[in-house]
C-alpha cells in the first residue's frame, strides 16, 4: 500500500487513507488520524490504525461480518467505527469511540 505525501499533512478528523490486500502490506507507521482497510474492495476484513493515545501500539479490528466480535465502519460524511474500541495492554487501557471523525474517550480509559 502506497501512502501519498499529502496524507502526512496534519488532519484533525479521522479518515480512510487506502486499501491493502493483506495486513503485511500496511506500513509500519501510518499518518496521524488515518485508517487503512485490509481486504477486497467489496469485502473489508480488517480496520487498521495506530492508537490515538500515541504510545505506539497498532489496533487491528475485525470487520468480517462472519466472525465475532466485529466492528463496522461508516465512511458517510465523517468516519465512524462502532462499537467502541477497548484496548487493554500490560501498562494501560485505551477505551474510546471514533464518531464523526473524532475521538471520544470513555471514562474508564487510562487517559
């Protein structure tokens, strides 16, 4: 997956920057507030992005409706991912929503 130079410019809202055929094709580092999709154009398997807490961990959400749990992505006017994302690492917990292109942190997050 190739990322254009303008995708690295600062954006405030979350957005989809591209589609990759496999998770191995997603770059090690993504632009801030950027989401990459993995799978075919008509069938997304994974939603991939770097956690908004900026500690460097990668989030991969299952988007395959045949598997549980799965997340849905709405790219209408502004990017929305549902349900919430709840990452529990060894040192921290990141629990948040991505709604209308913005992060809404849950109260139980370590943020």
